[in-house]
């Protein structure tokens, strides 16, 4: 009898492993189809463009981690200093046994400062589009926080997704969106994301990081580092297209271009074709004139007042905020009012 049960358990384990592998393969296939579709659509536009979310495969995520350590790149060290100083204040607003949902979690470095300050954090749900990078980082976090339930979710948080149900004994559900990634959205996209947070985090709150308007010289240096890491990060979208989609971008025939568009309060990143050339993606070809660009990213800069107005439009209630003495960066607490049923 025991042998039969053992065989049944073994068969079930094999089935679960096969299902997990099949699901992972299906997710990879969907992601590649989305990439191909969006790249085709972007290259067909009058002004060629691609979403910055496609920077973040394993290689792109590693390059961004390097960017965060560069001397020119002030946002990361400024935000880390804010977290080191004010995480206890944020944790006090969160209350005991809160759970944290991090959007675009990356390497899970910043959240550690928040977790260390929290009163018995109940669960951490990091969401990221790069599954391999996310799962590797989640394994390391589990080792360092053995009492914390860590449930990584591989998803595009700008699209519809489903969070795990709230735990019965957990406190507030608090979103964590550091790094000023909100600036990569177009204004209506930013509003839509914050509205989604107001719904997803009902009864909880969102801790939002945002890069503030400042001297164009400081901004230019941050996106044009001397080591060329940002340039490699920018070109990685083409490297990825060549590898995953069989495209034939001549990567080094595209120059990194990043500049501050003052009237629109945003950094723009482009890849500029240095010669007349034709690129094949799938069954289609696309021509680039010399000097023509592929627009890869915008990074909008904000004021605290403007962020408060945006939050109110989205149904969030502004609370305290924390900024550095030079007012380069800020972290904001935004309450997500409870639903009528919760109230």
C-alpha cells in the first residue's frame, strides 16, 4: 500500500513539474509574441518607438543595476539615503504585519531597507517582467528573511494582472514603486497606473518614488555616463531583438542619444542610425535614414505639487512626503481609500 502511495506521489510530482515547465514555456512564448508585435508596430510608426519595458531581460536588468552605482546617476543613491533615514517613519504608517507589493521589483535591493524597519512584515509580493532575474533575486531574499513569505509574480504590471488574495491575518497591503519608474509612463499612462493602484491597494497605500525637476546639466550627465553603461543599456533592446526575434540590427551602427526636453519636462532616450540602413524583424523589413531614431524611453520629471494633483485624479489621497536637502528626489505616501464594503 505504501509503495502504491509513493508511486502516486511521485507521479503527481512529475505532473506538477511538467505543468510548471509547460506554463513557463507558454509565458516565454507569449512574451516573445508581445515583443514582436510591439516592435513591428513601433517600427511602422511615423516616429519609430519601442516601450522601455523591453530593456529588462536578464542582461538589461544587470546593466541597469550597474547604472544605479554610477557616480553620475544620482537617483538611486539619493533614494537609498531617503529610505535609510525615513523607512522607520514609513513603517509606522504601514502598521504591524503589513504586506508589500513592489511593482517592477528588479533586484530587490531597496525594499530591504523598508522590510528591516517594518513591524513583522507578513508577505512580500515582487512583480517584474523579467522572470529569471526576479526569481533569482527572490531566492536570495528568502534566505536573508526566512520568516517572510516571498511570492514573486512574473507579470507586466502595466497590464491587467491578479494579485494573490490578501492573507486573513495580514495588515495593510502597501504598494512600493521606487526609482521614479512612473516617469517612464506617458501622462495618461501614469494616471491609469495610479488609478489601478488605488483599486488594487484599497484600504492600504502606495509608497511612490519620483525624480524631481532640476538643472538640465545634472540630468544630462545622469543619462550620458562616461563609462557608456547607459548607452549599452539603451542598445540592449536591439541586442535582445536580435537574440529573441532573429532580427538583424547592426547594433553599433546606432548611437546612444539622451537629452532633456525642457518644455515637456522629460529626458528622452533614442538610438540614432548613423547611416542609411534596412533592418529585418521577422518577415518584415524597416528602413532607417541616416540620423533617424528609434525612441526608446522618456523619463518625466515632477514637482511634488504636480504629483499630488495626479494622485488625487487617480483616487489616491496624498499623505506625508520625504525629500533630500537639494530636493532632487522624493518619496510620497499615498493612501488608497477603502472600498465601500471595507468601510
